[in-house]
C-alpha cells in the first residue's frame, strides 16, 4: 500500500479568470493536485461526491447554490473532505456563518499564494485555519458562536479558559505564547489544546 503523495483539491469560483489563475498557482506546489474545478455550488457538491477530494476551496458568493450552502451539504456527507471558505469579503458575521456551515478554514481572495497553500495543508491535517487578517473581534465571535473547530456534540459552551485559548489560537499564538499570556504552564496549555482537538465532532 502506497501513501498518498499529494493533497487532492477541488476549487470553486464563479469568476473564470480568478479560478484559472488560482488553479495555475496551486498546481505549482509539488504537494497539491487540483483534481477539479466548479463555477457554482451545485456542481461543486456533485464533484465532491464523485471525487472525494482531501480539500475543497470554495468562494462564498456564487450563483444558485452559494458556497456556504455547498459547504453545509458537503459537511453533511460525512466524507473526509475539509472545506475552506474563500471570499472577497472579510465581514465577521459572514465568516462565522461559513464556519458554522462546516468550513475548517477561511481566507480572503487577496491572500498571498503562500497563505492559501498553508491553509490547504493545515486543514488537510484536520486543523482549523483562519486568514492572517482575522480580527480580534472575529476570534471572539468564533469562540461564542455555534461554530468551534473543537466543538463536541452536546457541549455547546466553553469555560473562560477554553474560550481564551481558542481566541489566542485564532491569533496564531504558539502554546508557549499562550502560556505566558494566561499565566499557565506550557504543558497544561498543550494538554488543553490536545483535549479540545480530541473533542472535535
């Protein structure tokens, strides 16, 4: 049995020029393989069912079935596909809506190629990824919202320490940085992060 050498990615965007450019850029990475593209949500859902990609990168705003609804339907399939929401907009409420639909990550269209690749590789190992421009306000909304990358069925609430750790994770702090910020031993922070990851539904 051979290990998969590349991350299979499916891209959706209703702007052909952007879609072509993104496909070209990502295809240059040796660890990524673009296995399909779609220009609207219904087609994206269909291709996802057929191809079962490792990662779906989809625009939020598309005609017909939009990206958020597509992510919601893909998440309901219970297949090993991680979704990343891609958008021109960085409105906090819209981002949280995408994450609540089941997206493992969010990035804006003006993100650098390196960040998009980083997002793909991060969600592929079942870790959440938020655009580097994610605001403190958004981080707080994520911690308070129905969405959380470490959410457990039947456990919609988090204690103050967990919320603070989640907020700091959203700001891309390391365990060492988090431990200094909340005055907690690094090993304890790492334990909390591990427990939160294990509790993800």
